[in-house]
C-alpha cells in the first residue's frame, strides 16, 4: 500500500505550493535562528577571524539559495538617523573575567540612548564573537550568550531607529572582512551618505540602508588603499593616515568605535565634536592600564573607570591589544556639541565636554524662572514632567518661592516616548506612562515644567490628565526653546511638519496644547547657559532651535529632500493638532 502511494505521488504533478522542499524540525529551528541573526552571516562564516559554531551553520536558508542567482535590483536607500549609545573596553589578564560582562553593565547605563536594539562583539586576540538583535540589553544578552562572548576586548551598541530601520539587520555593530576584519559602532548621522555611496566605496556591496555601514566601508576602503600603498609603514600609522582620509570625505556627526583584528580598539570623533565620546582609564590588580571609550562617562562608574578626558573633535585614539594608548589629531577640530544632549539625551550624572548635565539643567531652571516671574501668573505649585525636567523644576520652584510637588507618577516599565519608533506607539505609551495625583492637582493652579516640547502630543495629554485630576489652571513652561527645525545630526526629529511649534506663535501653540499659559526658554539664554559653564566651547549646535547648522552643508534643498523621502510619515500625526513628542 505504501509503495502504491509513493508511485501515485510520483506521477502526480506538484502544485506551486507543494514545490517547497520538506524541512525537518531541526532544520526549521536552524532557519528560524538564522532569521533572527545578523544578515551578514555568510560573510562572517568566510572570515578567518570570526567564530560562531561551524561554517556550515551559516548556510543560507532555502529561499536565499533559490534567489541567489537572480540579478540584483536597485536598492531603495533610506537615510537612517539615530541617537545611540556606544561603548568599548580593553582589559588585560588571563581571560578569566571576560569583557562581555562589563560591556553588558555599560550598555545598561546607556540604555536611555536607545531601546530598539542592542549589539556586542568581543575579541580574544584572534577571533571575534558577535551577538545583536532587536530588544533591550537585558533581553538580547542571556546567560548562554554571555558565556559565548569571551575575550578581553569588546564593543557594544544600543540604538533606536527612525526612517523604517526596524530590522535587526540594521542593528550594530557592522562588519567588513577586508582589510584585516573590522567591526564598527556609530553614534550620529552622516549628511553626505548618498554621495559616499556613489563615489567612495569602489563597488563594495552594502547590505542595509544605514549610513553607519557606509562609513565603515569608506574607512575600510581607505585603509585598504593605505596598506597597499605603504605596506612597510607601521600599522598604527596606517590606521591614523587612513582615518584622516576618511574624515576628509565624511560630513555630519559621527562618534565611532571600531574593533580591528590584530590592532585593537580604534575610536575617532568628527571635527565638530557634535556627538559625545569620552575616554576612561583604570588599573587592574597587576597595575596594568585598562581603557574604556563611551558616549557618556556615566557608564564608567559601575565599571571602576575614571574619566581621563573627552575625545577631541577630529582626534583618533588607538588602544592596542596590550593596553597601550596612542592618539593623533587627524583633522583640525572646532567643537560644536549638540546642545540637545544636555537638555534631553544624556543622563544627568554625565559630564560631557567639561559640562555637568545636571548643573546645566539647573541653570536652565534659574533662567526660566526669571521669565516666568515676568508673566505675573498666579501659581499655587510647581510640578515637573518626569524625569528630565526635575532639575529645572526644582530651581524654578526655589527661585519663585513656590512649593514643588511630584504630581505626575511615572510607570517605570514603559520606555521613553520620544524614542518610540512610531506615532501610534508613542500615543498609547503616554497613557500607560504617567498618572496624575488628584491630591496634588485638585483645585490648584499648576505650573508644569518640561525639559522640551517637540511634537506635543505627550504634553497635550498630560494637560488633559491634570484637568481631569481637578486642576483649576494648567500653565506650561519649557526649559528649552521651541523646536522649529530638523536635527540632521542623529536625533529623531527630522520633519518640520512634526513639530507643534511649526509655523505657530507661542499663543497658537498654547491653544494647541490646551494650556492656560505657555512660556519657552529663549535661544539666547540656552546658549549662554552652556558657554558660561565652559568658555572653551566657541559655539553649540542648536540647529533644531535656530536653524544654524554647524557643519555648513545643510540648506533648504537638503531639508526638503529629507521630507520628500518620507521622514516623519506615520509618526507625525498629520490629522491631529499636536504632533507627538
């Protein structure tokens, strides 16, 4: 009977649906595993520097093999802007204390900079081991993964996406096998990524639309040419000379940490120092130097590192496998840090470019209080919008001699709405995130202090919460000026149509937010607060407030092109009067 069935089946032509190959359960699990991993697994398998089970385990799925012979079609390229957290650590020792555990702790301290994905790669002097995926740090790196990630040098990354970059394929680090074998992590955004794709890659194939992958391949190509042209030059000089060429080509914001086979950890920062990058040092039990480079020095404390200094604009730093630190000023730099780092992105316990984030926010509160006093509002109590506005709100309450109350209770298990990937998710998240206490608001004239008001939906809903809790009046004060221009250097606010302040007066914004009064910090006070804390900073990039882009290559055509590419679509809430923050 079985033989008859087999013969009958053999004579029956297969339908299109039945042509799919049969896959054993174990193979299905392998295919599903591959789908969750980084899409360049085949490249990694061919590398002599990368280990991760057997090479056969990196075989492409059936669909990949079926389509492998098809001609390539043009890829739709998206500019992927992000605010990220990066960290790299070089330790010494016998390998009994793998660096992965310390990278994990460092990434937890930087989790506020990105909640979409996390990635890590470690190096034991001969081979790389990598793990990256969508999710929080605690979800991506389980006990089994941490055991696998051995080595004494490593880099880690957290990020959030903007323009459709939700795939785990775009999670960092990125890798190229030639030359040497290089992993790269990036915080910032290139403003000439399309030009670099066209002119500087020498037919290198890119697997994503990420500008970070572009930068990696540009650097790899420059290094390949430097090695070919000067094979007898010291390897460290080859790296510095190559990155000098790369810096001359790239525009925009980039704080970079790379891990290079046979060389060590190599970090560099753009000539404007737009995004932060800090160097830390400690000594182990044997007195050997160990190093850390990170987006914020808040990551140093739990790991026992002390802050040495900020990486200078246009500077590159090499930490060798043996723990030797070598630096070179590759390009003339003039620091212009993004002021939004101090307002919103960075932790209050961080110090960036010689300025305490917490002290900066206190100063914003002192300056804001003077403007509030001029309005003559009758206010009963000051309430911060948690968490970033607390320092400013405390100073406002102190200066105005008014009671400070925590009237909005935050759900600690909901992420930051500003870095949620889409508008609908942000709107739903706000309702779960905050709850107004009636005992604070009932019958009171309340002044709400927020660190910034970007898209506005969050604030609109908070005002309604306060009224529902019995507030007689709800006034608003923002410690930052109105956001009217896109930030093109790595913060998710690219479309002008998203901003609640777009083409509106302060009175119109107040009506949109449903408040009884509204006041913003001035751009002048904002900049003076920063310069007063570090006179060596000649200017800050406050382009999202004043439209003055420090790199000098952003014009109206560039901004219109960004909007034409769909930046902000699906997030701007065009049908709503108040875009989301």
